[in-house]
C-alpha cells in the first residue's frame, strides 16, 4: 500500500486560519448592510440564533469549543454513542410495525404480509385498542415466534395478554430462551393515558411478577415498557418527554428491586419508547441524551454491565401527522425514521401516512415498512456507528437537552415520583404550558405545517379509511399540530356540504403583477389554510374595476393586495368602493403603516401579514361570513 506524504492533500492548506472573531465581524457587516441589527461581536452572532423549547438555543456556528464533554465510546458508559459497540451495523435496527385492527383474521393477514416483506418484529395492540386479548393467538397464527419478536400493547389488560402469549409459546414448543420481545406492562403509562389509578398498586405488582418470570424463564423477553408517547402526544417538549420517561423508569426500578430482582436484572426488564419527529437533529439528540441519562441512573444503582444501556424503541410522531394532504406524512416519517436510526434506536416503527385517518390500507403499510428498508439497504444508514457523533451542534444539543431533562426529572421526583406527579397535575400542567407555547407558534405559522397551514389544496379529494379503535382517554390529552387549522377546514367542509360552495374572499390585486404578485400569493395561501376560497380577478387595477369584480365574484369579503407605494395611493379609495359594493369584511395584506387610521375609516378591518395570528384571523373571517 502506498502511503501519501502528510502534506499531499492538506485540507485548506492555501487558506489562512480563520478565527471566530473574524467570522463575527463578517456577520456584523451583513447585519448592518441589511439593516437587521447594529450588534457587534458575540451579540451579532446572537441575532442569528434560534430559540428552541426547554430554554435551548440553536446557534449559527459551532466549533470544538462549544462542547468540552466526553461522549465516550459506542457500547460503553455513558452510552451516548450507542448501546452496543457495533451499533446497528450487523443487522440494522429492528423494523417494528404496529397492528391494531380489531378483526383477528384481518390483523393476522397484515402481520404475515409485513413479516414477509421486511418487517422484523410485531407490535400488537390488544384489548380496548386492538384485537381482543383472547384473540392474540389468532392474530399471530403462522408467525414463527422463535424468529419474530412480539411486543404487546394491551393497557390495563397487559397481564391477560401476556399470559395468552406465554401460553402460545408453550403450545408452539418455542424454547424459553428463543422467546423474544416485550410483554408491554406499563402501569404508569396507563395512568398517564386514563387518569385512573384505582388499581395502580395491583397493576405494578403484576408487572413485577411478570418481570420476575421473564428474568427466570425467558431471558429474551422483557416485561415492562417505559412509554413516553403519552407525554409526547400531550404536547411535551423533548426534555419533558425524557424527564417523564426517566421518572417512570426509576419508579419501575424501585418496584422491581422491591420484589427481589437485582438492579441489574431490573434494568434488563425495561424497554423505553420515544417519539421521533421531523426535527431530525432534535430526535438524534433526544435518543443520545436518553441513553446518557439512563446510564447515570444505572450508575447510581451500581449497575456497570451492559444492562445499563437503555434499549430504545422509536416511533414516528403521531402529533406531526396531518389529516389534510396526508401524502406529505410520508416525507415527515422518512425524516423522523432517519433521525431515529442516526440517533441509535434499537427498534423503529414508521407509522403509515394515513395513520391519523383510521385503519391503514395495504399501500400505506407497504410504504411505511419500505421506508426503513430504503434507509437500511439503499442508504446504508446503519453501517456507520453514531454518524452524528463529532458534530459539535449535535454534541452540544445532546448535552443541553440532557441537563434540561434532568431538571424536569428532579422536579417530578421532588413531587414524590411519577405517580404522584401525574395525580397532582404537575405533569399535565407543565405539558399544557409547553403545548400552549407551541400552539402559538403553529397559529402564527412560525412552525409551518405543509399542506395544512402552508400550501393547502382546497380541491384535494379526502382520503377515507375505516375508523380505528378509539384510543383510551381520560388522562393526559392528545394533541396534533394540525388541530387548529383542521377545525377551520371542517367548518368550511360543512359549509360546502350545506350550501354547495365554500366561503369566498375576493382578492383585490392593485397595479401591475410586479406590485401585487407576492402578496396575492401570501393572501391566497393564508385563506385556503382556513378553507376559504380566494377569488382573484387579474383585471382589477383601480377602485371602479375592483368594485365591479367584487360584485361578480359572489364573495362577501375582500382582501387588498399590492405594494406599500400603491397602498398609499389607492388603498383608501378601493376600500371605500368595496364597502359600498357590499363587502362585509375588508382585509389588507401587509403590516399597518402611516395610513392605518385612514384605511380603517375607509373600511379595512384587518391587516394580515407574516407572523400574524393566522388562526385568529381566519376564524374571525369565517364568523363574519356566517360559517358555523
């Protein structure tokens, strides 16, 4: 092998070293030139920073000086870089698909189809949210149980479902060591979902007995799931999701060790379930931080073996799934699955793109399982161990997120633990505050939802699916990013069904195309997000033509769109003409300027602009148009 001289390909050899201070001076110049800020030095860099939830900040530049910690090595404490030395390089992550169809025969068909086409484990919902508990064997008919791990999700009926599965292993003569998966006991997760703790002590005791049974007789089975999805689906931030899962895991360790298991054996009985979102960097950092946090808990419990490595199951977020333009969900789940894989998840579930609409069809299930197949087989994503390691942004985000999560965990512990924090409402209150903050970003479209709050399509044919089993409720709420805009679109749909047409708004575009195109596009996009059909007459150029075109449009509301210069010249007159023509509501695309008072007197009742509260404006317009 030929060894090249050290300076043969020196990176950036012809360029002088650049300092952070030099970069900041360049930033200063750009900010001053654009009029964005007069800040200098570190303050100039701060102008470009983005505030995240949990008090975190994403900065525009990261260097080695931004992270001074030690993430360790893959497969070694604190397991930030992965729970196994080889990562997922040998077999890839476990491709785990969820099944919740209540009909055991249909469910079995889908289970077999998934296993024959790339899925490597079965996540089976049983009881109120899936197949009847007694039908677990029927749903698994024909499944090679010594090859395909089974993960149960039966809520309060976890004990009965577990017994059905254990009996099935015995009937099929599956060797005890060959039984793989998780029995799905999660009493605190059920409490979070339902708010019902009347049987919590007994459920916890049954879960501990199952853990003892698995530890003794089925070394490949885990008994308990620490499911963070109830918290994520109630609006939790990433740190809150981690902190709540940590508190739940600690509670289970106390229960299991109290029943006689060693701390090491207790750790080996837990699997943690987290949400993976389309924010791929936050997903990567969350999974890395989760392993670090759990390693700290294990260290305090004197667990030093590989049992301290948190086993993780990542599920693409249901909160991010949209009901309108659901095809876009394929892209969201692909990015989320990529984040989960890069973050080191042991198992990944990609929800089908139509999951928010009911029971998924075969096409949606095929796309979901093939998402992992492409990432593993074609993108070779699992063949690099901790591919995000060494990214100073990811390392810093992992560290900051771990500290924020630890603070929330400590707050729960001070309340008396996870059960007490759920009972007292502390968890619900903290999650509600986080969701309210995020809901404001969604309403103002600072967090856009493609196909819903941005680029909606009023002419799309709705996707219909059979209703899925009603999820259990009564505890933490379930939220979705699209819920506010979905409510507006539902009002528009009802109006269409009742009257034969959607509510309309007339777009009064003043002047040449160069003057109004940008704001016409903005306004049309905004109104369609609320189910309001924009009607644009390209011949509108002045007050008289605007009034005539408005009367022809059949609309009851109008929105002026043009440049600030033309607004100053024509907007007042056009607004008066539209009011005289019968416009019940007149809006103007742009921020209020010096002529605001005159425009208001002329009939302009609302100014719409980027960063405004889109949900409030659209709801008000629908009210004004008489849409129930």
